[in-house]
C-alpha cells in the first residue's frame, strides 16, 4: 500500500520561503512521477509542480521561477522549495504519487502566507 506524508508547512511572511517534504512508502519510488498540488478554501485543487522518474520537471507559469521540485530516491522523499511567497499561495499543499496509472495522496500540510 502506497502511503505519503507531507511536512514542512507553517506560517510565513510575504516574501519568505518554506521547504515542504513528502515521505513515501510502499512504492518503487525511483520509478514514480511525483506531483505537488495545492487547494485553497473554496477553490479547486491545482498542480504546482511535477517531477518524473528521469528528473524532468514541470511548473505552471505562475510558479515557475519561485517553486522548485526535487527528489532524493535514497530517502524515498520529494521536496518543494517555495521562495518569494505571496498571500495567494496560502493553501493546503498535497503530495501526489502516480503508480500503475493510479493517483495516491497524502493528507496535506497547511501553508499560510500573512503579515
């Protein structure tokens, strides 16, 4: 059974930085595509970053240059480095792993950007 646990969220001022972690178990991690999504209250869940098994990355234009996704296969962990944070980045951030065309989700970690 695939399980994902996110950590690293919290309260940060505008312009600040956070690094989120996603620890995975029960998968062949090095072969998986990893995504980070976020969901704000009353809004639909949106993709913020993706990394393939070959370390190819994708970012929507609004995150490009501010967010960086990476992975450490030896630790079965993926990361999301977030810089220059804005109030509109406030959301619950979720890790997603794709295996055998199925999506697996963590429970999320809260990120709040506020003065």
